[in-house]
């Protein structure tokens, strides 16, 4: 049962990685006096996967820039180079406060970007379901021949000291973390509470400004209304509504 669950989760990810991303045709508008949110999606997705969270942020009064990147057949460093150019481009002429919000891998990319880049008017950062200490699912995939099908970026998300998440420095900016919790029969693979792919403990950072867990599976967090509401509250106040 455990192995079937893992294989189902893994090959669902492979299918997503092989499906071409829809191109986002939405026209970008000027932020005006609005604070800006730079939004990053997770592994095997495109920026269109963040449409509902983007809409909710805009309804809350933010101007949102949704970054897009490919993750299949890409290393973490290649992805970082891609998103760095995009974030620099969208922030170069913005004088307003800039926040960053990332789901899953998107949160790690935000941390990697801010390690080497500065945003003059940086506001707050929200990491949603981000495996800040790695994921045991990636560890398991690394042990199997079929794990190579996921590509280097996916396999770099393990829990070892050398993994991509664990080589990133602790944030020196205000960061709020949202973890998902759902019922699942995978205790042997992921210890403790988890969202199906990432444990609650793995999302945490030592110097996080605030933390909250919400009932949600990993992929559905970007559509979850509570997640969106808590994200907005943190961006505006620096704390979640507990």
C-alpha cells in the first residue's frame, strides 16, 4: 500500500512535468500606487497554476507579477538564473514596496534569489508548503531507478545536508510560513503531520517571523481560501491570524 501510494504520487508528478505549460497571455499593468507581490509557482507547474491566488491578492489591493519558469530537465541553478532575470526585470522600475510569495519549490527559489540579490523596497515574504528542510519523497525517489525520470530539480529537494533546500542560508528578512496538513497513510515515508508531500516540520525555519498550519493538501494550497487570506494578512501586518 505504501509503495503504491508513493508510485502514484511520483508518476503523477512525472506526467505534469511532461505536459507543456500554458503560456500566460495576461497583459501586465502598471502597479501605480499599489504594493507589489511577486508570485512564484512550484515544481511541474506554470504561472497560470497560481491564477486564483493571484486574483485574491489583486482583490486585496496588490499588484501581482506572476513569474513563470520550466522545471523539467532543468537544474536548480538553471531555474534560479531564469527567475532572477524575470524578478530583476519586473522590479527594476518599481518604487513601491515589493513582497514575494512562493508555493513549494517557488519558496526555495525566492530564498535562493534573495541570497544574492537585493530588492530596494523589500516588504515581506510568504512561503507556502515549501520544503525548507527537504522532502522525504525526494529521498525515496533518489533511491529508485525511476526517480531519475523526475529530473535534477525534483531530486535536489531531499533532506540531506547537500540538498538544494539545506544549502540555502537562513532568511534575514521577515518571512511567514504556511504549512498544509491532510490525513494520509504515509507515516513510514513522511514522519509526523504533512500535506502529502512535505512534512509540517520541514516547512519551518529557525528565524521565521510567524508560522501557521492549515487543513490542505500540498497541491491544493494555492487554491485554498484560508491560505490566501492568511497570506494577505501576513503581507499587510507581518503576522498571521491565529
